[in-house]
C-alpha cells in the first residue's frame, strides 16, 4: 500500500516529461535480455554503445539524436562475453572485453578492432595465469594515448584487482595492484596537476595510487556514496564525484554530486531526489560536462535488478559549474527504468542510455533504452527504432563454388535486399538480389581469395557483413 501511495505522489508532484517521445531499442527475440555495458562519443559526435544479450555482445552506433547508424554482433558461442570499454584511435574503434565463464586458468581478456562502420578488422586474446577478469569498470585515457584500466575478479570474497595499460592493439602492460589493497574500485581519473597520480573511486572512499599502482592514500567520502558513482574532471584543480547521498537516520537516499579538489577536500555538494525514494546514480557514467554546464543523473525509485517489477524513472539534473541547479526532471514511470550512462552532447543537450522493463505487457523482456533531451530538458525526438539481432550466416565457408547466404531477421526477411561481394581492393566482383531469407551465390568463376560479403537494404544501408574465403 505504501508503494502505491508513493507512485501517486510522484504522478502529482514530480516534474515528469512526456514519455511518448522517447527512444526505444529492442531486439525482437523472445526470452532474451540486453543491456548496455559501455558507451562513448566518437570524434564525429556519434555514440557507440556496447550491449550484451545472452551470450552475444554487440555494438550499436547512433547519431547525437539517438538515430541508428550501424550495428554489429560479436559472438563467442556458449560463453558470456562483455565489452567493458571502447575507444577511438587512428579512425578505428578498439573494444576491450572479457569472457566470464571460463575457469581462471583459461579465462581471457579480448581486444577487437572495428572500422568506423563497425566492420571487424582484427581480434586478440590475452590470457592471465590464474586470474579471471570479471569486469573493467575503471578505464581512462584522459591525458595520454595510454588507456588505463583496472580489472577486478570476484573469485574470492575479497576483490582482487590488477591494472592494464593499453598503449595500442599489440602493446599491453599488465601490472599488479598493491597487494595490501583489496577494496572495490569503480572509476579512475588521472590528476592534471601530476600525471603520475591516479585517483580511484572506491566503494565508500577515494583511493590514490602512483603510476606503478602502489597504494598511497585513502580518504572516506563525507557524503558516503554507498553505491557506485564516478569521477569526472572539472578543472585543473577540481573534479566531480557522484554517488548515493545516504543518511539513514534521516531516511535520505538521494543522488549526490560533489566538487572535490585533488587533495580530496569536498568543495561543494548538492543532492537531487525525492523523499522516501531510493535515487541512485547511473550505473557507470552518471555525470558529464559541456561548456559551462554539468549534467548528472541516474534512476529514481531504483531497486536492484534490471527486471524489477516496480515503476521507476530516469532522473536528470542540469547545473552550472558551481553546482547551482538549472532544472531537474524525471522521465518514465510506465515500467522499470534503469540508467547506465549519460552524455552531454555537442548541441547542449543530453543523451541517456539504459534499460526499460515493461513488466506488465512484456515481462522478462529487457529493452535497451535511449533518451535524448535538449538543453531545456525537453525530449527531442519521437522516433522508435527496432534493433533486431540481424544474424548473417554464410556456408560452407571456405567454399569451392556455391555459397548459401541466410539472414535471420523478421524485419528484413521478405524485404528487397542486395548481396554484394568485394575483393580486398574494394572492387565489387558479384551482386545478386535477395528478396527472401536465403539466397545461393555461384562463386565458380572467382579466383581463390578472401572476399567481403555485404548485405544492403532497399535504401542502400549496410545491414550485415561477413568475410568469405573461396578455395580451389
């Protein structure tokens, strides 16, 4: 009865934005769940999102308004794979991920390169003796070309962490963390005052390491962010820190945003949230800065688990760089929403990424959910785009003569499509129409070589790609 009363209170008093104008991304496959594990903005202002769905890991590319540009999947059949970080360098995307259900002596970290159209270029696997990396939640290439990641294993009751420095695709340095340090780590930034000092967001305190990951200092947070938050650079002398502002004696469980200096003193603090409601920061990235403004957000009425059966909302606040509030709005309420990331966009707005569970109409189906607002907090676009798991199968591969091409997609099964084959110089050597789910190609007149097969929809957009080998 108390929950019902709370929801009625929200509907009356909280400034909720109209929900009919949100984005909704869903792979239309029964009994499958997907959720975002990372997202970032590339040099063109587009957003690349890593998703996981059952044993498949995918990449989705959107423009700054949330419109779909490209998508692809990475498959490690039979194993759970996750992408934990993506960065762009030399006009390529590099993804870093893990396989989580191998034994420690055979688990590995994987690195994959894609071009800007999400075509896979190469893959590498890194095996670490007797250590299984469960997640990378702490990566930063803020001040240098080197990407610094902390990988955490939960095989033992006390978490164990090791550091990775990714210089490039082939040059990866693995470093042990100070053996006396066994706290959970959630985010990492490099000091602009001293690039040899690393500031790590711990569960309830700030941790400081030198460049060799010797533990130097721990400072408890004054506002006790009990749940994961993150850091974000603000100036040469300050950074932002987010977490859940929890004061149990006052029943306050708000989202806290603090400005801290690099001596770990709290400069200022604000909180946003609702009375008697659990307000948590976004799961991985809850704060971002563009020009003179700060966006901070998360989930209001959040309960543990993506598939909760309680209505919740995205919460988003806009502040100036002194943390003076410009506005705070709530989005959703017609399902269980859980925010994972937010990005301040170059047009002054904000892109929010998370999941939505419509537990009334589609129980146990988790949707990837993206929401774009402008600088005033108004929802920008009314488009709903289905994101299917468009799986391309080609066989036999390698092949002597015939190649069968199958496309498992209800969206494109009966639509007009074009199948094209290109050589390694980018020359088109074969083209055939495909107006059903399967087509057979005759490669008998082609030389033995490696080719790229591309499937395009009726608008000329690439919807699937695969490498094909012709042999004699």
